[in-house]
C-alpha cells in the first residue's frame, strides 16, 4: 500500500484554473499516489478577461462555464470536486478578514486535512490570491496553535513557474523551498489546461499535439514552506 494512501490535503485557492496552471502536476502526482485532495475555491472566476478564441463567453455565462471547466480539470488531476465560497471574483480582498478566516476554518474542521496548500499573502501575484492565502494561513495557524485539528502537519504556498529556483530574490532561502518532480504527470496537467478551454484557447502551445505540448512544459513545481521555522515538521515529499 502507498505511504500516501491515508493522507488528506486541503487546497484553498481563489479562481478556477489556479489549481491547474500553478500546481496541476503536483496535485496529479500525489493524487495518483493516493492522497485525498480537497479543493476550496473562493470564486467562480466570473470576471475573467479571457472569453474564448474567438470570443463566445459572456459575463452572464462565464460563472457556469468556468464551474464546469473546473469540474473537468479536477477529474483529470484526480482531486475531489470543489467546494465554493461564493465570493465575487476580484473582490476577495474586500471581504471582512475575520469572517473569511472563520469560513475557511469551518472547511478545515470538516475536512480535517494533514496538509494545507494555498497562496502566499505577498507573493500570490493577484489581490484575490493574496487575500485568500492570508485568510487560509491565519485559519491554519489558529487550528494548529489551539490544537483544533491534531492531524495538521504543514502549510505550504504554491508558486508560479520556476520563480522559486532563485528564492533569494524574494527574501527566502533554499531551506524554505520544496522542489517536486512532476515529469510523469505533465500529461494530466496538460489535460487540465485544456479543460479550462475558455482561458487557454488563446495559447497555441496548449493545443499542439500532446508530445509537443508536454515537451514545452516545465518538469518541476515549487512549494514554499509556510510554517515558521520553529514550527516546521518534516513532510516526506520525496517519498
């Protein structure tokens, strides 16, 4: 039996496609190994600027379409179908901070994950990302500090592309970073990209023959350790 079989993770993100574009290979890798991965998504991405190529998506049709696309992507990645917080795209940062933290904590208490993955509150690259990351981080720390979820063993921040090959540029050290080899799950990640069709039709590489598209994808994804150094526990990503 896989050492990962009984592990449960919670992914707290802002928009449909965050899970695929940023960490799809990692999610597919550990789902394949047996990790039970849950997703909480703050919005349905209804303010997305991409509307298909040629355009066919309206502001009214976008939430339902992106919900269906996320469901398909989750299927390709092997993760559970998402829970939505029902927040408005591009307005997550304006939610009452404590209220948002409590809502995420409620999901944590229900799911009881071993690991929480979310955005860094400063390095998220989008105001919605940073806001949901801060709320998830605070919910995690409250749960950990008060022992409300004894199963919790770690907090990690997902990161874009290969930016964390040089973490010093962001005030981090190599010890803060986990590099995960995703070479064997790039196909699942590619299928996730294709599932988010209205957002990726503008990218020719996504629609090349599989071998060519996969060859153009990076084979490593990076995580930032979110626990304070004194609170960190070893987590066996290399297993």
